């Protein structure tokens, strides 16, 4: 595993467990303990962790690690899990799947990691961690680490996507306005999502009920480009009509 991906996995594990050991990481990642120590030194220099005897702990005093992603992960968690269960039938015959770095896609990943016939393409550091012990193939976009979204973004992430084609891409958003515009809040993350769109055979939007009739800053796409909209509860008759007008299959 390349250094960047290895350190991304370490970050994911620390963000989840708050503590790691050198020996366990070396065994898990298939490298020497000295390699892991050098990784931890680099991450300590970034302010991500504090090294301890035999390992490291997450540097929770670093305000940059306020972890908006992990805060979002706990919000509407049952709704996100319901969406993940609802989308599973769409994925039964798919072998190459792209997942964005949303907390809803993470819940989908948790239900897919036991499949050994999958290739997962993602820029999500959290999803890397979910697949550490999986027999599925996980492919990283590479790129610059964004601690706010726990994702890899930037030009190298976008450019790497041109090498791949996927059966389906699953993504979330911050809102869907009354005109059918699908919106997000971070430009860097949105650019990677749009690059993923171009490589996907079909697009599946994962949006809980709170996302409807909501406007935010960055335009991702519009509903006419989306094949399926998967949500957690039955939408209003007005939204059913809009989905039909845009040619979107609605699943709830």
C-alpha cells in the first residue's frame, strides 16, 4: 500500500478508535513497524495525532479535527441506515460501485463489505477503514486529504477518475430545491463527485427527508441527470410528481 493511502487508513482508524498501536498497524497494513513509525511521525507533524509508547492517540486538542464528518455521521443515523437498506436491491447485480464520501454512503459501505465480488471506487477515508478486513477490492482516487469531509479531493483525485468506469455511483447532497437542483456545500468535494458522475453507468442519489426543499451553495447536478432517488420515507405527492417529471425512479 502506498504511503498516502496507508496514512489515510491510519487517520480513519484513529478517528474511529482514537488510539492505534504500531504492531497492529504493521500487521494490518503489511509493512514493517519502522514504516508505521515514520507514518506516525508525519501525522504527528501535521497535528493529527500524538505519539505514545508503542502507538499513537488522536490529537483531540487540534481544532482542525473538529470532525464535521463524524458529527454528521451521528445525525439522522437511523434514516441513513434505512436508506442504505433501501438501496441494496439496486446493487445486487452490480460489481463495480463508486461511493462518495458522505456519511450515508458510509452506511451503504457497511452493508457491502462482506461481498467478495465487488470493486469499490471511493475518495472516502472513512470507507477505506470499513474495508480493511474485507475481501472486496477497494480503489482510492488519491488526492489531498480534507479533514472536514474526511475525503480525498483536488486535481489529482479528479484526474485519476478518468481511468475508471463504474456500473453505478452512489452519492448524497446537502439539499434538493424546488426546481430539482441537487446542491452541496463544498466546492472541492463537489468537483470530485462531478468527475465520478462522468464515469458512471447510472447515478443514485441518497437523500433523507430533510434534504427536500433545501437550498445550499454549490450546484452538483439536477434531478434530470439522476436515475434513482433513494430516501428514508415516502415523499409528498408534490415531490413524487417532480421525480416523475424528471424521469427519476423513487425508492423509499
